[in-house]
């Protein structure tokens, strides 16, 4: 049977497309959700006798295929799209209940249905996932994911629309705080554990946004041009790991196009790579703008490997109905394609037992108390100390120092990002409240302190924030902060900046402050966590999961948002994209740096950053010694069974218990024809050490640690030559080195 060539039909004006889908993706439904049946499949009477899909002992594949066979054409068509606010439609006569979805990566967004149906309308605001990456603690990532999974089960959430695993390509990205940093290996290890933790509760994880949604600027009409090698070495690995190692049940594509293919109809990346090469059988859903910005290419959806159009599929349904009316010879093939799409949607729902359980499980409400501890511990381990002149920090309470807290109301109370990454939380402890628990009236809050109040303080803590979020990127420069620092530093030399956010920023004022703490976006326990670190109860152990450049002009992403008219484009909402499309057409963004992203770029270009990837200070010092590798030679064959073991010792030379992150990088041989970064992260471990303690650390480098993507063979390859294995505390501090020779 020949593959049908789906006819491209005339598109409605773009205005019509936007009118058919809510402009506000977070808009609440019309209330119909309150009448939906949330019973388990087994609780429904009068189900088809002998139907395979009703048997929980049957395989998910068999159940999904059988369920589709019991559906009418209209039901199948409906099951290719969302319904209501954030739901996957049910089929009442077949006992298939409505399936509920919810944002976000860092918790459950209770402001949106279906969580509002629960009598307990609260969920824990965990630290942002970029802060989770800053912990460099993969076991903590599993606890974090599990806690969110428990809250999903309590709040009617079957599918979590997260975690987000796009990369931190540059410091202007509005959703950087929702992602896991700039390095594909770090992001991969963290997402695998997050997904395993989340799905251990049979809550389905949706890794997003596949792929290239690394900026917000008019993302709905942006076309990302990226090389095959960069895709496989940089941008795909976290998704591959989430699917092949953690068995993620769903993938959400981006609103943007990649190399000319729309995100929700990308056959090369979804159909050919995810489906055919990786064997992914789960749900591939669109982001919530659906296909409204490329109506004349809806014919691509059928063969793309995409299975679910969110939030509603009215535009796709319109296309199918028009196709049936104008080309009846394609009806049979269209129904077969619909069968495949619906089977792919149902497969994870049967696999994770969604239809075999009721919509919520009240027993998980009792787990919420323990989630506060997970949130606090994540914030404590993610807080990153970047500067500490004269050991000004910690501020030990017994010394009775007068501490002045100043900054805007937002900076002193920020706990969540904006947009889909926002979670309201409960029992929130902001920075002033957390510090007051330890310092009492010695910690004074003044939003606009007098000069005398600044002079009289022993230490001034200046709180600053960059509140970014979905729908808008954010500039690197902050002139108002420079002015504020200059004023305060002239009055008091003991000035410490506490920054909250998920983006790098300009620091021309850095020489004027004695301390700099990157506090990320710390969730509802941010105040308690910061107080524990500032007071010295906890030694800071966060390490940067991204590079902070000195100037945005140094970044590989500079001018990424330069429009054809010479203006910079920051906004990225649907209305902004509509306006841009009408004026300029498609927004072209070229990832010209290829594989040289983050620290790879700065080292390759020999540009000194403000702070390097993996950097972070503690209240004590650590020493690295005795690097040994298990082999000095390695075969160039890409054999998964091959590995090299790296052994080394870490010593805590300080007087306090603390944690250090051991980082192992590999330098591949570089040639003019095949340039390589000077080093690439390939292993890490976070270890706790008592004062004076020596810990032996052993890490393994598999064959993939030495491979690169060969665009000629379209596969992984290993070059013969001398490889350097380096270990230390950051990408810029690798005192231990050993050579490994790779032979033919």
C-alpha cells in the first residue's frame, strides 16, 4: 500500500485561527469540567463484553489498540486533541474517563483546573528547576520529582506538563528558570531522576519543549536553524535520556519551527527520530498554540508522529473535515492515521494505570508535610555563593551584628517565576521572615533606608531580582541595580548582594560588593533556606549550572532577537507573534555557534566569563588529590560495554561539615575538520565531608563520554587520539589531569 500524500488545503486567515483557540493558554474552562466522570474503568457498568482494553492484565499496546477499535470515527477525531482547560477527552460509553493535565515543572499549579476541583486547593511551591540543577544532586532530583508526583495524585493530575529541559543557550531566555542549565550531561542526569521520581507515582511526565524553545521572542513564528551535530550533541541528549532511561510517558513539542518544520508537525525530529529511531510509543502533544500559525501546513500533522493537539484540536478537526469533503478517496487512509494517533495517546494512559484508578487519591494529602522539607533542602543545596571577600559570610547570630535588609518588595518576597512556571504555594516564608527567625530584631528591613541607617549597619544585604517568565525574554543589563549598588557601597563597605532569578546579568558593580549570593527562585521555603546558609547553619554547596558572561556581546546568543527592522524583539505572546508574522513573516534564529554552547563557547573563543559553569564557593576549602584512571588505552569502536573508571580523593580542609561537587570533564582531540570543545562534562558526584575528612570518589566514563556526532555517517563515532580526563570543582578549576589514548 502506498503512503498517502495528504492534500494541503487552503488556509483560513491567521485571525480565524487565533480566534478558534484561546489567546490566554491559562484561561479557565466554561465549568463543564465539574460534571466529568472521574471513576476508574472497573467502576463502570455495561462495558463491552470481552473487550481487551478493560483487562488490566493485558499489555498497554493491546489495550490501546482494542480501545480504538471500539471508537467511532468522531470519537477518534476528538481523541486527537484536548478539551476544556487542560484535559484529554474521555469516552463515557466506553468507561474511559477524562484525563487531567497540569503545569508546571516546579510543582502543581493549583490556580488552574483540574486542581481547583480538589477541596485542598494548595500545592507546594518548590524551588525552580534551574535551582534544582544548581544542587548537582541527582538523588535529590528524584525526591523532588516524587514529591510532585504525590501532589499530582492528590490533586486530580494524571499528566504533568513538565519538566522543561530546553537548554540555557543565553542569559536572556525568559524561561531559563524552568529548565536545567546549559550542559546536556547535567540536564540529562537531573531529568532522568526527576522523571523516575515523578513516574514512580504513575503520574505521567511530559518532557518539553521538543525542541529549540530556548527563547521566548515570538516563539510561535520562530524558525530555529541548527546543525545536525549540535542537535545530537547538545539539544537532544536530555530528551533522549528522559525517554530511553527514565521512560517518560509524554513529550510536548515547541511552538517554534526547527529547520523549517513546525514543532507540532516535525516529521524528521518526531516521526523519524523519536518514533522510529528511539522507539518512543507515548504521547507527543503540541504546545498550546497548536497549529494556528501555520494553518496551510496542517496536512503535515498526519505523518509527523505527533498525536495530540493542545489545548483544543478545532483547527485540525476543521482540516480533516474539509479533507473528507473535498477528497473522499483519502478518508480510509485518514481514519487509519487517526487510529495510530489515538493509540499513541492511549498507550501511556494504560501503561501508567490512569484509566484503572479514580481521578484522585486522597491518601496522598498526608504526604504534603514532608514536601516542605524537600523544598527547603533543594533551596539550601541550590543557593550558590559566588563571592565572599574577607570571609564576611557566614553572619553567625552569636556575634550580634546589625544586619540591614534592603531592596524592592518583589526582591524581598520573590519565590516563584511567572507564567506556566508559577506555583502559588502555601505557608510561604519570604526572606525577611526567614532571617528574622534567626536574627530577631538584629535584622532590620528598610525598603528605602536613610544614609545613616546604611552607615550604622554592620552588614547590608541588598536583595535584587529578575522576574522572568513565559512570554517574554529579559535584557542582560540592569542599570538601576548598578546605581543602587554604587550608592550603598559608598556608605558601607560590607555590602552583600542577594540575587533571585534564573538569568545571568551584568555586574559592573561586582568589585564594590564583598559578597554575592545567587539565590535563584527558591520556592515557598526560600526564606528559611537562605537564613540557614547566611547564618552558617548550612554551608553553601550550590554550583552554577550555567556560565555568567561579563557582557551579553560575549554570548553565542548575542543579537538572537534582532528583527529585520533593527529593533530588538523581547515579547513572545501569541498576540506578539501574530503582529510580528503580519509585519515580517517568519522570525529566523540561527544557532551559528553549533556545539559551542555555554562554557564550551567561552573556552573555545578564549573569552573569560564573569563566573564559569560549575563554579560555587563554600565556607571551607576542599582539596583534590590522587587521580587514577583504570585504563590508559581505549578502542575507537563505539561499544556500550567499554568504560573507564576514574578514582580520586577529596579532602575537606575546613572546620565545618560541607558538600563538594566533584566534576569530571573529557577533552576530545580537536582537528580543523572536526573541532571539539576544550572540555565537556561527563561525570559528577556531590559528596558530604566532615572537617578533615577524606572521601574516595569513583566515577565511570562510558563509551559515550568519548563520542561525537558524525554528520557524514549520521551516527556516533570515536576518533583515535589522545583524550584528556580532568577533575576538579568547576569547568575553570580542574587541577587533576590524566591522558587516555584511543586506538583504532
